[in-house]
């Protein structure tokens, strides 16, 4: 089946699809498998790039890897469990691009790599049983190996290690294979009990070829040179590099240390029952005289320097580049800054702990460091930092590059202290002394005023060492966090609110060039709780399922700046790849946030002006209405008074008229009476 790749370029504006919008984020989607069954029938690579699913094909089965079918088989052979999705049943390379698994085909077993059969053997050989012979992949993903059983004679079994489909020499023991790979994954070596040899005779295979004079313990130096360690008659061990003796008399095989670059090595060599010599690159170090043990040797990142922790009968001391330091009760955390310029370690003396920096002791503290990490170091440069406490865990100090910074009644939370990758910025979250709730975000030693941090969501298996409260851009120029500040609530970048869709944000990530920020959050103005992927504040794609389900917990920001993740979409699982456009950036995000804030402020001012004008007009109208009402009341009162006066005058006139009439009538009556006389 051919891969089903559906590249989409989409953008959203005010909730509407704008497929041809200039500057739209690029969104690609690839169907990688069917919707999970119950129990789940899929396995995902650790980086979340690749999904392998078990699919029925008629009465038989196939493994589908990112939409591409592999060979048809009768039965899947799980590793380390009883089902398809058992751990390591499908092996993935670190980049997820290579896969390997085992199946049954009739009476045979078959090992499949990248969709093609790598090896086939009789099922009766019963490989992959128990904890031995398991199908495995080298750390870099270049090699696939497993153990196969053969019967060279009746009632006689032997085993062989199959590497990249090629069987090696026979061994008499089914659990004696010990394989190592070089740092660049180009070479490999293994030892095993030799078939038909003496009881303790061993064989060694280097890069696919059997060699003589094998060692019992094998590995490689940082520059891919073969290392073998063999016991000697004195009860100690001999170290060989590329077949040449490097040092004899090593006390124990684990008392050999290698630099992370080149071929430098250190070894603890036994000189007497209670005397150990420190050997660096084959030469004894005089500063270790009197040591009874060497517990640890750490080389600097550039391989030029070293720290060796040694023990006497009653104390510990450190040798730094051949120079012996003072003795202490305890010595822990020997390390170097990334540029190798500063040697650091933590010591205990009396009841106090100290950090030693290039031989200089810090002030003494009751405790140093977080829960698991004592010293915080960036990936570049010479900076370092740590936290301390005194006074029964009530007085806390942040120490950055040996400079103490009081935390003012704040207590650092766990191992939250981290640097940006380039070491220019650092941040941590803190609690009020004596409390456990996160209440402060501290950046470069200063508490962000009024900021109450909230945890960001990272999925079930992805937790950051600063516990998901903030993200620093690789260049240290930007800090993203979710929190509440006064009436503001949402995602902040450099202290500016850039998204106020609530407090639930998932997997914010800066691109490696620090130019873009991508995150998952609720889509605003939706009638249902739909989530989307936002690129510099622009909605790139709506998620077909919640981002915190089992599939959706797999996500990654790639080295080339692609934000990719898996999620269930209908009846299939899809992988999405989101790329930021060229015309957006964190700068545009912040500018748009500032413009939006300014617009909100302007709208608020305009709204207030309009409200004030409306209130004034309403008052004027109310005053006019009141005046009109008062005038009407006066007119009504005047009319009532006039009416009462008129009524009274009319009554008075009527009485007078009646009196006159009666008088006239009386006069007339008197006159009439007189006339009759």
C-alpha cells in the first residue's frame, strides 16, 4: 500500500477558513494507521514520528507503518510481553525512520526491517524466548540483532548472534552474548562462550568478523576505538585499546572511565590491598597517593580536563587536572560547565554543604540544589546556578555564577531552575516560604510582578524538568508562560498577554531558531470546546480530537522547526506537521498583542467617552423633562388656583345676585302691594 500523504496549506481568520491567505501556516497531514482498537493495536516511536499498527488482511495480518503495509504473515511474535503493543515488540530507531519486528510465517519465523524480510529461520529454533535472544536495535538504529538457535548435531544445541541478517559463529550458551556499539553506531563488538571450546573459552566478533585474543568486557571510546578488558593472573584487569595494552592492574572493570570526546581514559589501578593509583591516559597521577579508592572520574566536555573523586580511610578529596584539593566529609556532583572552563562539585563538611568552583569554596548552606539536580547548567557557555536553604528550610538563596541572590521569602520549587540553551537567561518557579502552591515566576533573579503561574499541559509522558510552568526560547530572548495577572489570564510571552483563551494550554514550543512560538489551545468564539494549533497566534489547524488523549500525547518540535504530532481523526490516526510561515514571528505576535491591547484600551476610552456623552445627554434630557414636568406642575397649580378663585368669585357673585334678586323681588313685591292699595 502506498503512503497516503495529504499536504494541506491552511489558515484561519475570525474562525473562517482562509486557504489562500498570505502567510498561512503550512499544515501537512499523513494517515499513519487505523483508529485504535481495544486493546490498542498500535505502537508509536518514542519521538512520536512513526506509528506501527497491526491490521487484519483477510485471515492473515500485516503491520502498517505510517500508512505503508509490510509483508503478510500468520502471527505476530511479541517481544517482552504477550501482545502486539508490548514494549519493544516493534523496534524503532531514534528518529523513527527505521523499524524492525518478528512474525511467524508458516513453520518459520521472519524478522522484518523497514518493510522487508531481513532473516528467516525455522520456528522450531525458538528465538526471542524469555529475556534472552530478544530482537534488539542498536542505540543509533543502524543495526538489528537477535539470537538464533541451531542444532549442529542430534541432541546438541548451539546459538549464534544474527546481526543485520548475518549469523555469527556458534556459541555454547544461550545467554552469554554481550554486544556493544560505537558512539557513531558504525561499529559493533560482542563476546560469547565459544562452541566446542574449553569451559571458559570465549569468542569475540568485531564488525562482523571473529578475532583472536578476546576480552571479557568490550566497548568503544568516544572516537570509536575498540576497548577490551580482560582479567589477569593477579586478580586485576588489563585494559586494551585497539588491541594494544593501555594499562594493567585495573582494580575492577567498572573503575575505568572514558572521555566523551577522543580516546582519553582514567583507571583505578590497584597497587596494594588498600592502595589505589589513579592512572590518566596510562600515566599515574602523583596527587592520588594515599587514596584507598577512586569512586568517580569526570572528563570535561572538550576532553582536556578531568575531576577525580578519591577516598581515604576517613574522608574524600578531588583531584582537578592533577592537583589535589582539600579533604571533605562527602563529595558529590563533580561536573564541568559546558565550555569546560569551570570545574564544579558539591561537598559536605560538618553540617554544611558547599559548592567548589575552580577550587574556591562557596558560603556554607544547610542544603544545596533541588530534588534531583544540584547544579543547573546551560547547554553552552560557562554559566552555572543553584539554589540553597538555611534556617530549617525557611531562608532560600539563588546563586548564579557564584553570586548570591536572596529570594525574599520565596522557596524554589523542585528542580525548576533552568537556563536557556545559550545560557543568557534563566528562570524558575517558586512558592511562598512554608507553602507548596506555586505563586511566583522568577526570571533572571527578578520576580515577575503580579504573575501567578499556571501549569501548562504536556501529555501523560512528557514532563519538563521545570514542571511545565514556563518555556525559554533557545536564544534566551523570549519566555512563555501561562498565568494570571490581575484581570489578565492566558498565555504570556515576555510578560505580554498574547492569548486569553483560558488557562488550558498544551505543549508550547519555540522553534529552534527562536523566531516562532507554536502551541495548542481552545479556539475562541466556538460554541463547543474545540482545540487548535496556533502558530505565532494564528490558528493553523483545528484538532479532530482532544490533544490529551493517548495518541495526542506524542508530539515533537523537530530540528528544522516543524511542530508535529499524532492524533485520532475519525476512523484513522493522522500525523500532522505544522510549519510557521515566513511573514510571522514572535515579534509580530507581540506587536499584534500590543496592538490588540492598545485597541482594547482605545475601545475602552471610546466606550467611556460614549458612555459619558450618553450620560450627559441623558442628564440633559432628564433635566429638561424635570423642568417641563415642573412647569406643567406649576401651570396645573396655577390653573387650579385660578379655577378655585373663579369658582369662589362665581359663588360670591351668585350669592350677591341672589341677594339682589331677593331685594329686587322684595322691592317689587312691596311696590306691587303698594300699588294695589
